[in-house]
C-alpha cells in the first residue's frame, strides 16, 4: 500500500496515463475519416453525431492528458478521463452484447477482431482503475499554485 502513496509511483502513473491519452489523441487526429468510420461501426450514435464525436474526441484526450501532466485542473482532467474510459467500456460491452465485432479505434485503425475487442476491454479496465486512482490521489493533494 505504501507503493501506491509513493511520490515516484504517483508521478510515473500520472505521466504514463497522460502519455497514453496524448498519444491516442494524436493518432486519431491523423486520420479523422478512419476515426469516424470506427465510431460509426459501434452502431450507437446517430450519423449526425459521429463526425462531431470524431472531431471533438482527439483534442479532448490531448488537452486532458496535458492537464494531468501539468497539474492544472488535474482533478477535473482525471474525472473527465475516468468518465471517457467508462463510456468506452460501455460502448465496447454493448458491441459484444449485440454480436458486433469492432476495431475500437483507440490508437488508430486496424482490423476488427473479437479478441482485440476483449483486449481493449481489459486495457480500458486498467485505465479506468488508474484514472480513478489518479482522481482519488489528487483529491488529497492540493492543486499546484505559483504563489
């Protein structure tokens, strides 16, 4: 339990999680049409919302990741990332329940696969717990100020 409270662990986790989201956002920004197609394959959103989500999601991930690293409004960023991962998990679970095989589009595009979908769920569970821990950890540390 002491490891989870250690400053180096906290800093390392902060950089790792933020880096994952910054990288994922950057990968998605490089191919917005592919991201739109990936989002549409989930068959959850109406067509008019797919392109909007594809346009907003990558910068959102990047901004939240940078906020976590820099420490500006980091609790809000952790909460936003936790919510985002929860939504991803629900969406992936929904596709599995409906028998739809998708490529999650998390880090660019690839071929849809049942096992990749389950791997994405496993990864998202780890990210969800890490983001939740980051939010909880930042709740006990005061925001950084330049006073």
